[in-house]
């Protein structure tokens, strides 16, 4: 069975979402953590390619 990921969102807020940031005030450390999460997911997709 093939699976396709057509949309992927990694929340800045954790779980449960807090909604604490406005778009203009998101700290760089939070954006870097989000980027790391995306990177980990795509590395895993690469490992599971076959």
C-alpha cells in the first residue's frame, strides 16, 4: 500500500495548543525547533523510502 503525505503542519504550540504567539513575535528559537522537527520527519521519510 502506498501512502502519500499531501499536507504536513508542525505546530509551534505543542500539545495541547496554547496559541500564545502572534505572527510578528515568534522567537527564533521556536522557529528553529519547528525546523528541526520538519528535518527529523524528512530524514525518517528518507530512511523509510523503500
